[in-house]
């Protein structure tokens, strides 16, 4: 408690404030803010919180009035303290003393903020007044957050299980890979880790909006739409003092590879400790997960969402062009791209700037792809607006619609000319996943983005070769598809095992056909164009009239082991060419290989007690056909490994069937969900061959 200068200096006959008890335990329990901070009182708007004032003499309520003053920056509100037992008004600051809360030298006051109060750190002052004098005190500070439990709050969420998952849970699952072989990795949102709340609040204070006009920023901070726009831009560092710097190509030696992160707390703590220099490096799932942490801390329900086959339509024509050679090699001829997966966030809020049908989940995407109103950010975009294709709605609805629903035009190019074209209307946004409530499995959100669209054919093939159309001579041949091909991966592709491929060719005509089959496999990263081929084959095929032929192929491990690392994706394409008519058809698949497993076993199970030491056994068995040189097994665990960042074991040679293992000790100093990460690499591969995450619950 600090006495403030002013009229109080002559008011010797007034009682004096001695101590303040912010009743942190009770308030944090009542406001669902347990674990956020040991330094600050953290409460939610529109809901009263209590504190007890202790005086050095008896307070006389009949001659000495108590007036509370709440300040946010240069804005201030006064709340005279009343004796009352009626409901609080949620439209203005109100303060009450309930019967039984007043004693001879202390009084407990309940203070309630308006339901649309701005999020931030508030100063609380007390004025003790008579008709002649006033004595003022700086009582302390408190943090005010949004309140999804309160029906009048724009972020109100009715279902308590949803609130537990999308506000209180500090653990999530991110879905990655390809729609053919989905993998998942856990993520620690870490909102209860030391310093995370303070980092999230500091983010608001150093945003361009706040630095440019503090009064305007404070005024708008009650609106979750405004908050999400500010936070979204601040998660990347393109325009401001943002948290993360992205990197998609080149070395990450001067930072942390995006795949190495397993939680948000480490990133936020590094950002603050570096005086707000961007943390290196992030990619889409890292940007999204950090945004999800910040929004949950601020009280806005949020979840991480993965779109498989997400389109990046650079020229905004609603179409993604992909080019292939006549032998099936994917060519880098287009600025458009399809990311095998892209991760963004959905935030729950009402949209008073739109009509009521667009309330609910909103896409907010912090990955710096395109600018929105001159700043690298995207959203909030109503998922309902995407579903109904209401492209004029704020914010960035056309971009999100294209991400989940653009057409893909695959073109075969020969000697600089397009010789055939295939339009696929279903490839983009094939699956949209988020973590299910209460389990690690996926919840399929695809229909929330797409269910209102009309039924469309999955693909249309058009040959550009007029020679084909003229020489086949079939009735209706001008519009018919004379040759069809499909490509399928048999079973789950697993690293160290053969990849089995089935090509199905259908002859739609009454003529026999002599065909050439070309197969081509290339490596790519999830968000980039394909690299050089690592495997290819071709052969002549004879097909009888109206016949269907299945061609089986096998890519042995020896053909891909040195080319494919743990996070790589394979682009496999087949081109079937009619030798006589030069008709060409194409099909392609992109898939990831399941990495060999790293085994992690914690002595006594996966739930551990705080400040109790446990032994962990980590091991990897070489299931490849070749000996691996320079084998390294690394174990990391933020907040778990005693006194060090990582532990590692190394072997000069790991022969097939042999095991490399490492024993480590773990101990946690704070409760919540922690993650152990183990990765295996060897000298023949620049990237990790396998990476495993293991959830640890600390109580």
C-alpha cells in the first residue's frame, strides 16, 4: 500500500490504510485463473472479485466514504463503495460491501468490472473521503481478462467441456504429414509456466497500435475481434516487435529448427528475455500454437486447426496450377502452391460487426503469407462465412476460401507447350482436423468449412492433343475421356520398408492401345516445390479394348533411404501416354513415410509428482537395411531435464537390428503438461530420421 500525495497530507483525523489482502487464492479459484501468476491478481471481466482493506484505526462508514478508482493508462473510472446485497451492474464499475464483511478495523469489498472492459493490467486506488478531506492510496494492480463463462461476454462459450479444452487445457495435439498418412505431435501451450502471462500482456503493450495511440488501443481492447487482429500480427515479426521469425529454406544454425519446438512457453520466455527480439525460427504450426497460447491466456477460446492440402493462391484466381513433364516430373513453374498441411487457429467470439449467423469460430492465421490491411496477419474470418462463401465479410474471407477450396489444374508440358490438362475440384482442403475434446484423436471439421457447397465432380480431364480426338474415332469422342489412370499407395508407407504402388489404367475405347507408363518420385517439404527425382521408371504397356489393367510397382528402401528424411514428403506421379495418339493422362499422390519408433519409458508411469526425480529409458532400434554411421540419439525436455537442456548418446556405427539407448533423470519444478522429445539422426542425413514426443503430466 502506498499513500499518494495531495489533500490527504492534512487529513490527520482520517483513518489510514495499513494493509491490503487481495484474497488471491479465493479469487483465482472463483475466476478460473489458478496458476497464471504468483505476482499478480488475475481476474475476469464482468465478475466481482474481493479484497480486504485493513486500517490502523477504526473506520467510520458514516463519516468516511470509500471510493475506488480504477486506472488503465490515462483512462480512469471511479466506483463509490456501497452497502448492498443486490446484483452487480455489468455495464459500469461497481463496488459493494455485503452484510457481515465489515469489521472494526477491516472491510472486505467486492469490485466488479463492466462486461466489455478492456483486457490489461489495471491500477487500483482507494480514496478515503469526508466532506472536507481526502486521503488516497495506491492499493495495487490486477490483471483483467476476457470471461468465456459469462453469457454477456462476446467470447461466452456455453459448454463447460469446451471451455476446459479451449481455455484451461495447457496441452494440445497438432496434426501434420499428408491426408494419406496423418501423423500427430503433442504441443505444450504452457499458459501456466512462469512469465507466460506477463509475456502475453507485454505483447499488447508493445504492439504498433498501442505505441501509436495508447488511448485508442486501450479503448478497443474490450473487443475480441480487435484483440485477435493485434495479437495475430504480433506473433510474427514482419511489421513489428513480434515474437517469431519464420524460415522455410536454408540453414537454421543461428536459431532453433521449427521442428525442434515442443511448446510455447520456451518461445515466449526467450522473446521477453531478449528484449523482444524475434525468436528464430517458426513455421505455420509454431506460429499457430503460440497464437493459441496467447489467446487462451487472454481468455478467448482457441484451438489449433490443420488443413490438409491447403492452397496458397498467389494471383487470387481461385485456381492452383501445377506443371509436370511428359515423364511425370513435377516442375517448379508456378508461384501458386499447395501445402501438404497448413496450421492456423480458430478463436471463438461473437461478431457484432457482422450479422449473428457469423458468430462462433473464426479463423485467425499468424503465418506471414499475405498482408491484411497493410499488415502480415489474417482474420478473424468467420468459418460460417467460408462455408456459405460470403466473400465480402471481414476479414480476409476470399483468401481463406481459396485455402480450403481452390481448384487444382495439373498440366503436362512438353517442349514448352501444354499438351494435357486435369482439373481437380476436390484435392484442396480434403481434411480439416483439430484435437477432439478430452482425447488426443482428431475431430473432423471439414464439413464446417464445406458442407454448403454444391456437389462437384472430383476431376475433369481434358486432352489438348487434337490428334488424339481425330484419330480415336469414337462416337462422342469430342467430349469423352478415352484413357483414365489412377495411382494408389498400398498400405501405410513406413520408413525402412518397401513402398508399394498400384497404377490402374482404363481403356474407354473399342480399340487396343499401346501405351508408355512413366513413374517419377521426388522429395519435397510440406510447403515447397518438389526437388530432383530420386526414383523413376518407365515401360511399354499393351491394353485391350475396354480393358482395365493394374500395374504393380515397388520402391525398395535402398532407393530412398539416403534421400528421404523424417519430415520429407514424397511426390509420386504417373503419366500414361498413348504412343499412337499422343494422348496423355496424369495422376499423382503426395505422402509421408512413417518414421521408425523411438521408445520412451518413464519409471513409474507418465504421471509424476513435482520435485520428484524419475528415471527415463530412451532407445532406438535400427530397422533399416544398412548400417548407420554417426548415429546420435538426443533427448530434450523443457522444464524436465535436470540442470541441462539436452542429453545425448552417440555410436560410430549402428548396424541393422542394433539398439542405441540413453538413460536420463527428469524432475519438474512446476505443475502442468510437459513434453519429452527424443530424436534420432545419423551422418548420412542432414535432418532427424525419427522424432518422438512423450507427454508427461506433473501434479
